[in-house]
């Protein structure tokens, strides 16, 4: 039987979607697991980040020092850890494309379950090789959609039985008074569209700002709320130029009274409130190969009406709801659908009911159970063999 599982990832309060994901996964598994040990986290951080030093369940891994990966693997080997859950994203580890993680895996002598958060047929060769090497050393690989599973099996030649598809997890709808919440937010008389996440190219926020002027003419009380601070990698390279470009577009399109930008990394509790209080969530990603989306997952998990571009993850999660997946760049269709939904409460309610039927498959209570089962199976098979 499993004694403890250790997670390798960024972790809260780091401002990172992966950190939040790992926290929620760990929390959901803790509520239903059969093993009793406290599951620690190997927190991938740089030397400037010292928040975790006082927490015994947080093991700090200096991401840029390759020798630290070997030392951490040896610490895991000598501990009572039964299994390692690696949350893999290229940008969080040191080395070229995050290659330092191979040093950890090379010395690890415990079963490894790896979750690939970024898989795409357009990845450069160096990254594909890295995925293949990590995959070869993992007892199981988790991805967030069937398209990614097929790619790993058919193109990277990872054994089919190793690769399992489990979607991103979502909180359940909160038990709150939505009318009161909208009143507190001063949204009571508004038709609120919401997008959220780190500000960076590829999210499609600027596209929506170009769609909105004609929507506003027909639905004058439309309000578009964009929540999120600029992504750290974008800020380091270009400062706040992306946000300023959006602000210029708002002014140029005469949308000053119809767009609010909330420049902060909001807590999960507050984010859930914002999502729940909106009329509709917009996920207009540019990249058709986008393999996961916490934004779309949260919208669906909370039972919210939404419109999205037909990227890979959206097509799988939305289960054939073609009317709400509109190609990026199709200005006319986006305008028509937004105007129609915001003008027709019955149509919006019907869509919400359809989305709510999908919601339970994404709730953390379900996703955590699936992970715990896989961990137990991998652990049993590893020591059986």
C-alpha cells in the first residue's frame, strides 16, 4: 500500500497556473486517498524565493542548479515516499527547455507518474526528445485530452498502455447568492462577458476588443471584464507593453465604458465569484493545438455559458457543442453569437443547462479519485514486477 506521494511542481503561493493546479490536485486526493501519510511537495523555485523554507512538507528544489536535482532524487530514494507525481511544464525547470529534470529522473528509484501539461505537434525537436525521454522513464503518463494521448503514442512511440487521458480539474459551483454578488460588483444591470488568465499573446483578448463595438451598439449594457496580471515571462521581456496595447485598443474602439481590466492575480475564491457572477465566459485562444485550459475547465466546471475557439482541449471537453466553438478571426460569427446570447436570456439559460450536464466530469472530487486510483495501480505494478 502507498505510504506517501511526493509532487514535483511549482506550488502556491507562487503565481502560476501549475502551482494552483498541483495544490488543488493534492487537496482533492487528500480527501479520498486510502494512504495516511502527509504527501510533501518538491517545490521548483529559484534562489530568490524563500517563502517555503519554514514548511516541513515543502522540499525546495533550486531549479537552476543541476546538481540539486540528483541530490533531491537521492532524498526521495532514502525517504518513505512510495511514488512520485511529476507535473511537467517546460518553463519551470532549469536547463535547455527544462532539461535538468532528466537528472532527477536518472537517479530516481521510485515509481514515477508524469503529467504532461504541454503537448503539441508543433513542439521543436529538442522538446519532443525531452518528452520522449521522460516518457520512457515514467511508469505512467497523464495528459489532458485524447488528442495528446494519440500524439504521444503514434508520433513519439510511447507505449499505449502507459498513456492515460484525464482532464484538468475544476471547483464545484459555490453556494452563494449570485444576485447579491452581482449587486456588490455593480453588475446588476450589466450583461457581463468575462475572460481571465495571465495577459500574454495568444489569449485572444485583443480580438474580442475588436468584435465588441458592434455588439455594444445592439446590447448597450454589455460589459467585458478581463482579469489577470501580465505573465512574468512577458513582463521580463516587454514590460507592460501588451497591457498598454489592449488599453489603447479599448480607447480607439470607444469601449472605455464597456471594458474593465483587473490587473491582479486574484485568489481562487475570488476568481470563482467573478466567474459565477458573469453572464458568459469567453475563451478565444489563437492556438488551435492548445492542449489544456484551466480557464475553459473552470467555466465548464462551474456550469457557465461560454464561447470558445475550437482548440484541441475545447473540442474534447465541450463534447460536440459546435455552436459555441467559433474559429478565431471569424469576426462576423463572434459578433452574431455574442449579440444573440446577450439579447436572449432563454438561449443563455439553455446553454447553461447543457454545460452543467458536463460539469461533474471535471470537478476535483472526480479528478482526484481518478488520479488516486492510477497512483495505487502504478505502485502495485511497480513493486509486483
